[in-house]
C-alpha cells in the first residue's frame, strides 16, 4: 500500500480500490515525465537569475581592491558597509515572500530583479563610507525575498526529492557566479579609468545590468504555478496537481500549513540559526577572499583567476554530495559533515604560511560550505507547506542572512584590531563548527513526511 501514500485519494482496502497498483504506477511514471519537463523548462532561467543575484551581492569584494583606497574606506568600514546589505535583506524578507504568495511569482520576482539591478548599478556612484553603507542597505531591501521566494516557488512545482534536486541545481549558481564573476571582475579592475569613471565603478555598472534585463524577461518566461503553464498539457497539469496535493496534505497534517504554525515551530528557529552559522562563513570568507588572495602578492587578474578555483571545485562536489544525500535514508550526516570539513579547513588555513597550502585549505572551506548548502535546504522544505512555507522559509533565510552582516563586519573589525586574518578566520571557523553540531543535534524534522515511490 506504499503507493497509496503518494498519489490521489487513499481507499480503505483493496476490494474498494478501483485504481489498481498498476494504474497508480503508470500515473506516477507520468508525473515523473511531467516533472522532468518542468525541471528542464524553469531551472535554467532561475539558475541564471541566481547567478546574477549572487554576483551582485558579492562583487564589492573585488571592487574593494581599489574602491577602498579611492573612497578612503578602512577594513572595518568596508566590512560594516558590505554587511548592511543583509540587514536590509533581513527586514524585508518575510513581507516580500508573503506578498509573492499573494501576487504571484512572475510579477514579484520581476520586480525584485529590476530594483536590485538598478540599485546595484547605482552603487558605482557612492562617494564615501556613509553612501556606500546606504547603497548596500537599499540593495538588500530590493533583493529581499528572492532566495526564499525561489524556495517557495519550488514547493508549487516539485514534490519530495525533485524539490531537493531542483534546490541543489539552483544553488550551483553560487559557485558559477564566482567562477564567471571572479575572472571578469579581476580583469575589469585592470582597465583603469575610462570616460571619467574608475575601474571599480565600471565593474559595478556592467555586472548590475543583467539583473535589469532578466527582470524584464521574467514577465515572459515564468509561470506562477503548473496550472498556469501554457507549455504543460492538461494531463500533465492534472497528474502534477494530484501528486503535489498528496504530499502537501501529509506535511500539513503533521506540521500545519498556516503562518502561525511556522512562527511557533521551534525547529524553524533552530534551522535559521544553523543557516546563520553557514552564512557567516559563506559571505564572510567570500567577500574577503580576494583580499586574502591579494596577500599572496599577485595582480588583480591573477586574484580573479585564483578566486574562481574554489568555486569551480565546489560546483562539482556540491552536486555529487547532494546526490549522495538524496540517496541516503538520513541526510543529516552529509549536512553536518560538510560544515565540519569547512570549519576544520578554515582553521587549518590560518596555520599555513605557504601560499599554495593556504589556498588549498581555503578551497576545502568553500567546497564544504557549498556542499552544506546543497543538502541543507531539502530539510525545511520537507516539513513546511502553504503559508507556513512562505513564512517559514523566509524566516530561515532572513535570520540566516544576518550572518551576512556578522561575517564580513566581524572579520573587518577583528582584522583591523589584530592587523591580520588569523584571528578573524578562527572566529568564523568556530561559528561553522557550532552550526554543524547544532544540525547534528536537531536531526531531520521532515523525516517520515515525504512521498514514497509506488511499489513495483
């Protein structure tokens, strides 16, 4: 009777069941084909949007190589200003996700991308620490809701392991953004002044423009839900609707589906804390990585090339790691283990003086963080649905993104106080380890609520 947990109504016994197991298996196979079609249709575009999103929030790390001198920014001022992006993100994350649920993903994601693209370009015209901080805060407000909005969007389209697969593919945008953006950013910084603008200003202008263009494209490419997709047949819409409804009913029965259910669920706050620990490392190390590599005594172009390597390795590892986690009965060892690797490698990097060895340790750090992110997001989406998913996912992302403020600003403050990267990187390593131990203690709240494949 395992198949009856997956699709459609659940008859009381075999004699009253007019739908045979063979028929249910056939419907399951039809839904699998429809989901594969959905995956091929919407993931490439959403992936490109996320690449640009991540690039626009982190490219100031490269701009800082010359911008800090031009604007007179200290390490502490840069870290604080860069981190203020995540305060704006935090404040508007939940309202943005709730609005998206009401007005639809197509319109709201387009709005997010248009405003963040314009504000990212406007950052090129800051003149000092105050205007830099204000620009970053406004950029965070504009982009708020994009990432949790996509996670919520996936719950409208994908059940169970398909959602985990889509999330892992989506998060590959992080390393790809750095693989593409790092060499381009490094090369742009070598150009010098042109038409009265400095190289870091051109960097911000050029890399902000794609978000504006993609925002316009959203209106023509995305569909809010399967039932509104003109490229799905009526049969495909029907089998997807039944499969998604069956899964969401099981989740709602066990964990609730109202906003209050998410806001009063202590597991949501624990997961938010774990996400916070990860982002302290992800954004903290990511924003400061160009300046860490610059200490090796290489040019801006070489910095750009080297900074792309950890993310290229991480892109491959995170997909393999996510596949292993999806096949396992318990994904928690993979989630916690990835963060432990990142913490240990980052601590080790502070003890190494040889540039090649230090760089290798940083590669393990970045790879571990990416592998964690590829496996972590299947956990909250496995026990949140309806408005609980809209609010809960936004809460997890918004609280977690406070780590994007703490990480860069903490590193900047400690670096300025100690005149080096050793102490700040050890502090980040400790926070990553705390996150790993916390998720290992929590376990998987959604275990037992996912869908099962039909018996054969």
